[in-house]
């Protein structure tokens, strides 16, 4: 493992642990939001996550709820390019930390088939988006499992069915 990546992961784990320790008794969704703020660097209650499933892949879209919230908008814009790079390298440590689980559906296959998946960041008015294009049926299925898990765990209300891009 890359020493810098190891140190970064260790620091994130420590911050997440400290965040959780400070708020015992919270419901699991609130705990996930605390971990998410530590890992992603922006307030989960002031932002909206959306996950979309497409026949050739999907998308992760995060935006601020208040257009005047430049602090969280800029934090989203700092986080999502990093996520696109990490996922492209087969590194799914961030979602495992946010969701406090090493067994998130789809990530083992996405990591193994990383050369068949392209993650492209683009800025949006309220934050940013990672467009995901997949060239392998097994990777598409894995991505859809991953995105469906995100939809359910983040309680976004997004469609669990494939739609047009």
C-alpha cells in the first residue's frame, strides 16, 4: 500500500471514530451523516446526494441545498474530483468509511474491473457530478448494485431503475 494513502486512510478513520464517539445513541442515518461530513468535508444536512442508474453506467451528483452556500459547494467541488480519481484506481475506502462497512455491494467487482469503468468529474452550478461509463456487463451490474445501496442508505428517494442518460 502507498504510504501516503495509508496515512490518509488512517487519519480519516481516526476522525470518523472521534466523530462517532462524540455522539453515542444517535440513529444510524445520523451517524452515517457524521462520518460522511468527516470523510467528504461538507455538511450532509446542507447538501443533497443523488445517484442515477443508466444502461451504460450511472452518475453521482452532489449539490448544496442553498445556492448561497459557497462553503459547502466548494467542498463538494474539492471532494468529487478526488472520488473520481480514487474510484478510477479501484479505491473505494471513502464509501466504506462513510457507511461503516467493508461489504458494500458492487465495490469488489468495480475494483477488480476498474479498467472497464471511466469516472469523469464535472462541475455543476450547485456542486459537482461524477459521470460513470462502463464497458463491461459485470461492471454495469456491480455499479448498479453500488448505486442502489447508496440510494437506500442515503435515503435520497432516487429511482432504483435504469433510466436514459
